[in-house]
C-alpha cells in the first residue's frame, strides 16, 4: 500500500525525517515504520553534538518550528480527540512547535513507555484520558485524568502505560 492508497492523513516512510509525526502511522506498514522511525531517531540523536544549553536548543528549534495546523485554530477542541490509540505503539501529534516551546498530545497503548531521560527545561504533563505512571528521580506517581504533574528540568523521568492513556506534554524552552 503506498501513499495514494491509504491517503495523506498518515505518516509514510518519506515523512519519517520529521522531528515527530503529526499524523498516525500508515496502518498498512506500522511495524516497519515503527522500527525504521526508532532507528532513524537513534541515528539523529547520536549525530547531534552533546552540548547542552539554551543557545543550541534555540538554534535547533528555530529551524524546526512549524506553523500551527489551520484546522486547529480558533475552534474549541478536546485534546483526547487529537490522537487515536494504536495497538503496540505510542502515537504523538505536535500541535504547537515553536522556538519558545511545544505542545504535544500522546496516546499510549497498554504496556508502552517513554524510557528514562531528562530534558533541559521543566515540562508539564497532563493526563487527558485514563491513568499513566510518571517516574521522576525513581519515585512513581500515578496520574489520572484530568490531573497533571510537572517534571523538573534536568531530572530523570519516564512515562509508563499500565493501561491505555492519553496525555498532553507542554514544554516551555526557557530557564
């Protein structure tokens, strides 16, 4: 199945160079894309300089900033409606991507996770459907819709889906 057969609303192999998918993966080849996307993200991560700091982050994000999808502007929306669950996957949709910050909606299938990592900025995670487990510096926090938790800058954290859940991640890139 190629782009023409399943439509432009899905992420296809040619789109995988983007920082993150704004559409669900093509259902015809989701396993192939998931492994390809993971391998590509690892290569990108390994090729980036290991410097920290606001200057590098701003430079990268100014290049990748994208306009907001016109279909999302000036109408009431529900975060949970912006992404669909997908078996065996974490689906994300970035709805705002600017040099000063991002807003991304995620849908986690049961058993999926974001492994332990840290970010140079504080991030607000709000659960909008179900319950997720957020681990910050080794302490687990169960977060249920509509609760939120703030993940402090430079502190290791992870997100686990013991059941399906959806969340919004808001990151403001300022110190």
